[in-house]
């Protein structure tokens, strides 16, 4: 198989800001694998600087991954994904793009959508949240109005006015389910204090209150928090999960953190074995990237697959989250087409 790629730029409807900063233009990499008979599959890398990746590092890493595919059996998905992880550590978004493309190709050859190849029931998928990034009060109110169709909002926190943000959003959306994500911005005591204040606003759970490596801090917060705690930045791959038992209630899987669709499924199983809740999130991605995650969504408790819904210029047609309901494409493979 041959590996080709194209860098694309997409734009969010609003500048998208979290505790670490924001942007409105995002560079992604569309990856294609083509077999000797011309059959092909595709996937997307949505690199995050926080995890050491950019579109340029993805392209460089694809050059290192290509030789694995040249000699591989396209059906040996497990072997290939393990081999890709041996060739490069980290670089999760580059590897997950290749993994998605290989799964797309395999399911296309079988003539079934990927969820069917995996034996999953699309009706089991939870609703997806829609993310409200950090902004001024006027911006927050505007964003909540624009998100009217979504029954669950995920609110980005990690500012010096977190309670005010939640108060404004709760005012605009009195009946919606609200979740909050501090993106690692709090310390243990601040987290406990903030969660206490947020109890007046009917919050469903709290994502990543503390810096990634502060597992003992997470345990401290969880012991004092009436709300479930979900690990995101603290949990990249399945082997991160055992040490988080008792420190968090659940994990947030992302393909660009874990490096592939098979590792994502291992994370689901590992989390279940430790009695944890399972959520899946995303980066700013087009519907090509979101579709790869959507096919796994029947395995989840919570979904946050709004990456393409935040875009003004999604170049593809695939999974979407109309009214929060995850539509998993029913065409062969990932079921994604050019828009
Ligand atoms: Mg998060």
C-alpha cells in the first residue's frame, strides 16, 4: 500500500478558545492509503501542539510510517497498528489518520460501514455535547443561542471567572445538560472550591480539573467532589488507565491522543475493566476525522464529537451531530465523501 497526504486549512465559525489559548484557522492532514489494485481508504490527522504535533510534524511522521504499509497485508489491521506504534512513539494524530484509512479500506472491501464490521449497534450511541469555548459574556450568550439545537453543552473553563461563565450559560440554557472542562487549569484546592460553587448550576461532570500528571491531586479532588471527574489530558492510551483507578470516574478517549481505532477500543475495554465511565472527544476536525470516532460511539457513555459542527467550512460529508444525535454514516467504510 502507498501512503499519500494533503494539508488542508479549515476555519471555526468563532475563534475557539480554551484555557491554553485559541485560534480560528486549523491545519489538518487528509491521509490516503491506496492498495496495489487501486482500492483506497482515507483518514484525517487533527494535530494538537499540546501533544507535540502540527500539520508539518504529521507530514514528517507519515514519511516514517509509509515503509510499514509498503510491505503490509491490508487486512492485518492489528499488526499494522502495533507496528506503526513501534516505529514512532506519540504522534498520535499521524498514526490515527493511517489507522482510520486502513479501517476505511477494509470495511469498503467488505461493503459495510465500519460499525457493522465491528458488530456495533448505532442505536446505542449516546447524544453528543456541543462545546462552548471561552468568551466574553456577550459572546457566550450568542454562542449558546447558536447552539440551540444541541441538548448538551460542554463549557470550557479554566479562567479567573469560571463561575460567571457557568452562571451566564445556565441563564441562557436553563434546561440543558451542562458539563464543564477545565483543560488542566486548576490546582487541587481551587478545583474543590470551584466544584462546590458550581453545585448551584446542575453540572453533569467535570473534565480534567488538574495538570495531566497530578494523579494524586485528581484523587484528592475526586474524594471531595460530588460531581464525577473525567480524565482527558491525563489519559492518552490504555496503559494510562490502571493508575487512574480511584482517582477519576471516567476517561475521555481521543483518536489523536491514542493513535488509532484499535487502541481506542482497547481503552474502552480497559476502562470498563476498571469500572470507569467512557467518553470520547475530538479536536477541531472535519467530518472525515469525526466519522472515525463516530463509528466507535456505540461503545460510549458520553460523546463530545462536535469538531466538525464547530467548523464554517467542513470540506467533507460524513458523521454529524444534528440535535446532538450522532449520525453514523451508513455507506461502506467510514462512509465519508467530499462535500
Ligand atoms: Mg477535554
